């Protein structure tokens, strides 16, 4: 099954990626999402139980397979960072609904997410709350049979495209307290919600989400009141390994570009690949990439096989943190070496390695920085 998924993602990426580079940001994002839906790949971001694809024994039908996610992101990222982002955001943005949504909400939203008819976004980060979600300040106050939300979220992928946001807000307590956080389903067309897009190094739809007296029905609370942090962390734990897989895809493309360039480019009468220092570079790039791939394979298997919530502690949590740390750090190094191999062409806007260099950088930050992964590893080692 995994190899079949890789083949489908490879074919889609190879055929579509060049066209995406010629389009504007929003048009490219919508085109990517439509193509992913048509190829029936978005269905792997939604549990089989809720209208998603069958993972054929890889995981419980109530969740999504990390092995399937990792295989798809690896191949999509090899061709296009935007294809990869549009794919994974459907899962990141909807998984809290699968975990804690009322049955009616799940039945209405999740099959549409799997078909690409609803566009999902995950709204956790705030100007003052990044790695530490306990610092979330956005407020949700109960008002009869509604909740009223006020606050500001930032670095929200799919901002301005999303049909809905799964959003973390404070229902009690003060910023800095881990208790008192709840998760909500917030439709994009609700009164009091506004967005402010901005640009980042690797173009994709992203920006701020502003909530001012934003009123949503009480049924849009996900899980129980005060369970929001648990839902957020469970979502991150399920999808974090796939970040490492995407990093491997970018690194694999960078290595392929370096091999082709060093083999064909001549300096001083011979191919650059004849230079021992550059040959050693390729050897280390290959070894670092393989280390990341093996760690992703281990982490994805352990998370798929872990009991409910087991991915957040013990062997699975340790394996995921290792994979995220090593794969993303190594991918950054590999893409940097590829730029160096191309010389001046490597920093020319529009070259493949220049694009890879920009796209890979964010992976060491989002869904848990490298420093956070080191903290998790140390905590697991020290008990």
C-alpha cells in the first residue's frame, strides 16, 4: 500500500509542480488542493471512520495512518513544497474535529475535508504564544447557548482560504496556566472574524486571524471544556512525524540536483564530481538523508501501532522527537550544501536548489522547534 501511495503522489507532483510555480499564491494553492482531491490523496488526512481513506490495517479506523502521511509528504515535498503544505493542512486543521467534534459536526465536515470541499486551518499560535501554548491569551466566554471569542492568532496556514479553523482559546484561568484551554470549531464566515495575510520565505497562504466578539454556537466546542490543550497536543503528536518526512523529500530532491549538477558541470577541464571534497559532500548528504529516513520509518510505525494517546509519551514520543530533530536539521544542511554546489546559480531566484533552501527552513520551527524536540528527548531519557 505504501509504495502504491508513493507512486500516486510522485505522478501527481511530477505533472503538476511546474505549473504551480507559474501561478499566483492563492491560485496555486487552490489548484494544488483540487488536484490532491482528484487524486484521492486528501482522504488519507481524515480517519476512515469519518469518511477518509482506508489505511488497510496500518492504524485504527478512528485515526489517520502516520505511515501513509509520511509516504505521501515525502513524495509531494520532493516536487513541491506547496503541494505538501496543502495536503497536510487538511489533516492538521481537521483532526481536532475527528478527536472531539460532536457526531453531527463530524458527519458534516470531515467527509467534505477528505474530498477537498472544505479547507481546514489549525489556529494555535499567537504573537505571545508559540512553543508554549499555555501562554494563549485568546478568550472564549460562554454567553447562553453561544461562545464569544476575542483574540489574535498568527502564522496560521491557509489563512484567507480556510472554510473553518480549529482554534485554541482560553475559557478560564490566566495566560501561562496549562489548565483552562479549550478547542473550538470556527467557520470562516462567522461574524467578527477577519484575516490579515502576510508573506513568508516559502510562499503559501498564511497570516493572522483576528477575532472580535466572534460568536459561535455552543455545539462548536470540541471535546470538553478545558480539554483544548490535550486535543492540540494529540493533533501535533499524530502529524509531527510527517514534518520529518517532508524534510526528507526536500533533502532527497536537493541531493538529486547536486548529483546531476556535479556530474555535468565542468571546471578546470573535468566534471566537478571528480573533486574529492565534493564527492565527500555527496557521501555525507546521502548518509544524513538515510538516517532521517530510517528514523521516520521507525517513528511512523510506532505511532501507528501505539494505543490511543500513546504517541505522546514513551517509545513513540521519543522516536518522533528524534525523527523530527534529525531529519529537519539534516535536510537543512543538505539543501545548504546543494546551494553551495551550484555556486552563483544556487542563489539565483527560481533555481530548484534556491527554492528548496527557502522551503526547508521552516521545518525546523513549526510543529515543535528543534530545541523543543531536544527537550522531549532529554525528558524521555531522564524519565
